[in-house]
């Protein structure tokens, strides 16, 4: 019988009222490559709790020899329903880009995982694509087993792959 153990370091950066999460970091092997994923908005995951999406992405990255993840979002407002994003405050959202930029600079790969809807949040996606451009060689997105690209990782499986991200919102 063999007993193994591991420690996963976890850190979350929230607004004081905990309605906004700017960054969630999980590190399980600091000597391996670092990944960042940019999604739409945070749900309920914290430094202790995970949700389905965080679990899916973490497992995918472990299977692909990464050692940590920074999770940042287009919007920092925490909600399980994206339609509630209209309730967000620009006063709190203005801090979000700082954590996106910081994560981009410290990562070996950046995954765009905000989903494939090209009609919503266009101005925000355009702005974040501009932040991504200096890192163009490490920007990827998920492609599912049916060939659909730019998928949100909520339904991520081991059959999905990482493909080069196509910039569609910025000029």
C-alpha cells in the first residue's frame, strides 16, 4: 500500500463586500507551467470552494502537465446567472484589468474561455482582446469534440483540445 499526499495552494482576491472576485489562483506544482483562463464572470468558487467549471479546468490542466492556474474574468461581479451582470458596479469593476494584466504577464499559456457568443459584451471583449495582443503567441481557446471553438469550459471533457484563439472583437 502506498499513501500519497499533496497540498494545493489557493488564493482568492475579492472586493471587501465579497460581491466581486478579481482573481482565483490554484497552485499544485510551482515548478510546472502556469496557466491563466479568462472567463465571463465568477460564480461561487472561492479560495476553499470550487464549482464545476473550476474543477473541469483544473483537472484538464493537471492532465496536460500544468502546475497552476489564475482564473480571471471579463467581469468581476459574482453571479451564477450572467443576466445579473447588469447589476455590477463600475466602481468595483475598474480594478479588474489590473488582475487580468498581472495574470497574463505571469503565465505560460492564456486560455480565452468566455464562450462563443459573439453578440454579447462586445465592447468588453474588444477591450480585453487589446490586453491580450502583447501575448498573442500564448493565447488559446478550447475546441470541443464536435469542432466548435471558443467554448466555455463548463462542459469541458478530456476530448477537448486547445487551439489558437482567433481575435474577432478588436481591430
